[in-house]
C-alpha cells in the first residue's frame, strides 16, 4: 500500500516488468535499459554505498500488520559496483483482498489465485534482504512492520539489527514541513507573514483553500459537496467504510470492524469514549456498543 521508492531525477527502479514467476529474482549487469528510466550506468549519483542497499515496497490487503497480509513485494538491490538484483513477486494472502485495497494497488483475488503464499517465498526473500541496508517510502511505519509480522507467521527469523534504514518519507517530512507556512509558500508562492497569529493564520487558511481548488480542478467547488468528498464516516477520519463495514483506522484494532470490537472488547470502546474525540466518532462508538 505504500508508495514506490524512487531515486530523484532517475526514474522509478521498481517500474521494471514483473520477473520470472519461477524465481522472482533477476540479475542486472552493467548499465540499465532505457525502459527502466535510468540514463546513467549507476543509479545513485549522490548516495555512496559501502554495501548493498535494497529499495523495498509492499502492497497489502490493508494497513494493520496483525490482521492484513502482503499481496506483492518488490525489492531492488543496488550493489556498490553499480549492479542490481531484483526480487518481485505477487503473493496469495490466503484471505480476501478488500475492494478498498484493490482500489489502491489494483490487485484482485483473481490476480493472486495461483500465486505462492508468503510462507512459500519467505526464506528466499529473507536471504535477499540480509546483508544489505534498506530504503523505502514510509518503510519504518509500514513495510518493515508488515515484513516482521509475515516472517513471524512463516516462522522465519528476521532481525532488524545491523541494518541501516533510510526512510524517504521521513526525510521528506523533515525537509518539507506540512504546516500552514509551508502551504502558503507552496500554493500562494509567498511567505506567511505573522505566522501563528490567529488572524493572519485564518486569512492564510482561506487563501490556501481557494488556491487548492484552482490547483486541483477535480475537487468539488461547493462547500457541502467538498465536505462530503473529504469525509468518509467521521470528521477526523477515525473510521472508514470497507465493503459495507465501518472499521477503525487507528489503535490496536486498526482495520477491525467496529461492531466486532464492540462484541469482543467493549471495555476498549468504553475507554475510547473517555478520550477527547469528536462527538460524531463518539456517537458511532456508542451505537456500536448498544448494538453489540
């Protein structure tokens, strides 16, 4: 479900075709082919490698490693001498792929029906990842937790120790802040004077909103319609719809059906009611507890 890792200015190394289903592993010698987006013999110009670096991306059935499963793994191993190895496999998760997940990555139950399970490829993937450092977009919060959960289920020992991890999303957030000042600079192309002054921030928020509608013409331009577009179940996005169910989007039951949680752990939902959540979320929780 995470975005694919890309080397700035060098195309996307994971955009290569799906590899041989027999092995899923393919060597690349010397330079790269033009179709892969690398116009130079070595993909990294500014990053210096002292040992292999694996750029990793996973597609999954959802966002909760405890209950969701991997449906595709792609890994590109960049060697210090410029060579590359690729590991790319579709995986049968052995559970249904929700339509919400298919909308993100395009992979259906039919697409993975004849594919191996994660347990079938776990040992080969673990060997591919060992002895290398790792990189990815959101890899610390998404890909690595999923891998650890899947390796545990496959009874394969997999340790994070002695591996450097480079999270592109972390660097992005550190260097490109996502605050109002950054939004004013991005959408209005001017500095945000008197930042954190309430009146200046209010005017800036309104100006950014108008500029966003100009920038993204597919967004609705009527307030009620835009509100509906931005709201799935509750205002804060603590809940979402998934094939007719209402599921939690956070906490230890992230991805779990709200009514099921109410039936099996009502104490947890009663605890949530004591927290500072918006009233619409609390109303949904209370309704689930009453229906359980």
